[in-house]
């Protein structure tokens, strides 16, 4: 019931949605401790999946939209924030994926800092015995990847800005908080804590 990364990214990068349209009313999904299941991509469920979870008594409704949908016999006010009734323990270490490598590295090339045209590079080239692991793969822009080629870092004069390592889920969540969506429904903001100053 979780949106895919691309769907979530498309939603949060879009113009402010029309909340009169149920399709523009995903629910922010919180764990039982009231923290989002994921920050990036943001843990969002479609309104249909959210209502299904409500009917099955799997979630608590924390906040609502003003949007209402109707069945032949019932009227539902769409939830904007829900929390799971059962705590889901996050894994200690995230999956080793291209997206998570980019997230660990702040979506920037580890050689020049460029935020665009990213691919990944084996710090120790595979032909020199380098493996495809957290500890040997970094985000790199295509020009830097091409320039380094199959050379060792010192020979190429290209050493990553930070030592590649296996991140924790907590570390990736913290990194994800640095990339807030362009638009958040007001009811989500208390649960996202994206580096906003607290009012006295």
C-alpha cells in the first residue's frame, strides 16, 4: 500500500494539489511512535488504501482533509494523517540500492559535488578487484565517472569527499529530511520536522 518512490516524488514536486479531488489526497503514514515510516520517499498511501486500512482497523486517524467521498450508504471524510496501530520495527540497515547510495551521498557527486546527471562509481575499480558494496560504491556525475575511468583514486587524483560506508536506516532518514517536498499539506508538518525553527 506504499506509493512507489517515483509516485511520491511526482506528488511532492508537483504544484499544490487540488484537495477537492480525492486523487490529490494521499495520507501521510506514521509508525505507531508517530514518526513517518519513511522520509524520502515520503510514506504516503492513496486515499483508497488509507480507507481500506481504516475499515480493517489497522490505523488510527490522526487528521483529516475537508474532502469527502461517498459510497451508496456511507460518507467518509478522507484522512490526511494516519498512524499504524502496531509498531513496525525498521530494519537496522537499508537495502543496497542505487537510490539509497544517492541518498547516503546527499544526491551529489562525491568527486565534484554536482547534483545532476548522477550515476555510481566503484572507488576501487572492478578490474582491480573492487566489489559492488556500500564500502566501494559512491554517487558520481557522469563526467567525473568518465574522467576517473578504471583508475585507482590516487592515480586519477579523485578521492571521494566522504569515505563510503554502510549507512543505518536512521542516517538515511536524517538525510531524507534535508530534501523536503515542495508542497506539504498543513496537517503533515508537525510530523516531518524539516529543520523548521521552533516558535518561542
